[in-house]
C-alpha cells in the first residue's frame, strides 16, 4: 500500500524519479558495504591474536550480509519502478505518466497491490498492478 500512497501524494513523475534515486542509493550502499567487508577481511592477518582477529572477521561478515541485503533491495526497488513505469501508459489515449490514483482495490496480495488509475488527459480508467518494494 506504500506505493499507492506515494503515487497519490507525489504523482507518477516525481514518484518515479525518487524511486530510481532510492534504488541507486541502495546500489551505492551495497558497493560501500562490500568495500568495508573486503577492507576488514584484508586487515585480519595471522600476526594478530585470536581475540583481535575475531571482531574483524565478524565485522566483515556483517558487512557482507548488509551488502547482500542492499543488493536485493536495489533490484526490488528497481523492479517496482519498472513495473509501474510500464503500466503508466493510458490504454485509451496513450498518454504516459499522466494519471491519478482513483482508489486502491481490495484484492491485495503480499507482493502486489492493485489500484484504479484515471488518465488526466482523456479521463479513462484502467487497473494498475503495483509491486510493493518495501
């Protein structure tokens, strides 16, 4: 439902832009977490005692897990933006991105929310399938 609320308040074009920025920030976070994981793993060497090596290895493992989660969130957010972007064309007049969300539908699943969109140009209605990315 978060996608529907965001589309209603921001409009499609601003929502799409912000979603793409958010997705690429997740990609940057993934890259930085991987650099941190590699740096922590590289810092661990054989001359340190076990008590000094353990926090470095644990930190590297947590950084790698954070990088994996950021990577997955990047693709989930990008997939959501792509799905909404493909459905943003009015089937009646062909206007792209010029619609308002009239009402969210009641048949929701865990991964997908449906909403009724109304074209600002021809006032035609169609059903949007919105993937939740949060």
